[in-house]
C-alpha cells in the first residue's frame, strides 16, 4: 500500500487524495489480516464490501471500492499481480 501511495504522490495527487486512498485501503488490509496480496480473491473483496455495508453508508462503500479497485489495478499494471481480483 505504501508503494502505491508513493506512486500517487510522485504523479502529483493531492494530500487529500492520498489520505482518501489510505483510509479506503487500510481497512481492507486489516480485514485480510496476514493474507498475501497475491492470494486475495474476488470473493474476499465481496466479503469485505459486505462487512463494510454493516458499518458505513453506501456512498462511502462506493468510494472505498473505487479506491480498492484502483489499487489492485495498479498492482496488476506494475506486474505484482497476474490479474486483479477487483
């Protein structure tokens, strides 16, 4: 996650955007515990969204989902994942 945020910073994203991405992705990291990023499945991402649904507003879920999807797409583009589960 830190490498992703650094890449966003270098590409000129604002501090507010970086904070939004951090707040969106960090709960997923906690939810997945010690699972390797390459082992995350689409089903686990869906479970995370369902977990969020019990805690936050639907608009917040949408924002977090877009941030998480962008993160996994970045991992794929960087060659760190064979494919994005998002």
